[in-house]
């Protein structure tokens, strides 16, 4: 049984402060933009934390027993600090990525954001495991891979889906976009981590475990690269404004020109390049 070398109240305080800061920023941005989406993304992140016991069981992760516990499932006691950590990393960061995609951020910079997310989680993981606040009991090298690589891809995929889903709902109905983080985050973990999960619960030779690690990392890079390519393509198509033959522009929920991909438009609709 793990016992944290650092007062778990300090750990909880740090992650609580990050969550509060993220929520305050989201609320201010929602008020300024008259759009509930930033808050919806953060709420969706909190809901998404209910998946955590699944990842911990499959990734062979346990927490120090002196952490204040939020809930228990799959024989895993999930601490409050981890629930709160979802708000900045799974909620606010993807929303900011969605905004950046819409503003024209290049693929190279999106890749840098993914690398930055990965690095931030590596730093947190190093500190947390060094202090025995949590720990992994899988085999090398798999014990080092259940979280950080996935957190390079998950914010990018979630941000892309928030960006492409932006025009689906209007007004207060946009609160239902809360489902995007709850769907995208587990989707990424399942799609890139399944080799690791299978190997973690199998009796493989050491060389096979290293091959599994390489495959998982390749899947992660492919997901990131594929998502940024889709984002660039989506934005390129969005540079053409759909106009009907009567000259009427299609508009979005804020009364602005709809910048989504012009699929499924009314008969007689043409696309003209945005000036």
C-alpha cells in the first residue's frame, strides 16, 4: 500500500486551484463571448473523470491510501485531486485548441501543443510517482506509458471535435456539447492504448513488451498527425462561404457566416471563396 511522502492536502490544494482557475477562465470567456461552450467543456471533463477507474485498472495504476477519495470503482479508489485535474487538461485545454484551430493555427504549432501537453503530464507524473502519491505496477517499459502519450493526443482530438461540432447547436442547446470531452477522451485512450492494455494483462516476453510500447507510440503519433491533417483540411474548406443562388449567406448560431464544411447544402447552393 502506497503512502504519499507529501501531505496529500497540498496535492489536493494544487489541483483544486488549477481546476478553479480553469473554471473561472471558462466562465469569463462564456460571458464575454455569450457562449456556454467553455463551461460545457469543463463540465464534460468532470463527467469524463468517471472513466478513470477503467484506465487505472487496465494501466495498472494505484494511488496512495492517504489521498482523499472521491469515489471507488473497479477496485480503484479515485482521489479528488485526480478528478479536479481533468478540468484544465481534458476541459479547458481542448477548448483552447478548438479556438486555435478556428483562428488558423498551423499543424506544426498544433503538434507543439501536443508535445507541450505530453511534457506537462510527464513532469506531473515524475513528481507524483517520486513522492509516492500514486504509482504503477506494470512491467518496464509499459509502466511508463499509460498516461503521458495519450495526453498528447487526447486534447488535440477533443479540440478538433469541439471545433467541428461548434455549429451543430445554437443558444442554450450548446450545453449538450458537454458530451464531446466525455466521448473523445475515452475514444483516444482506447484507440491508442489497447496494445498496452492487452500486454499489461498478458504474460509476454520482455522483447514483446518493448514492441508493444513502440506500436502504441506509433498509434499515438498517427492519431495526432491524422487529426491535425483533418483540422487543416476542414479549415481549408471552411474558407469557402456557402451562398445560395439568391445571394443569401447561410449563417451560424451567432448570426455570422457559417464556416463549417459546405456538405448537405440546399440545392442551388454554391461556394465562393471568402475574401
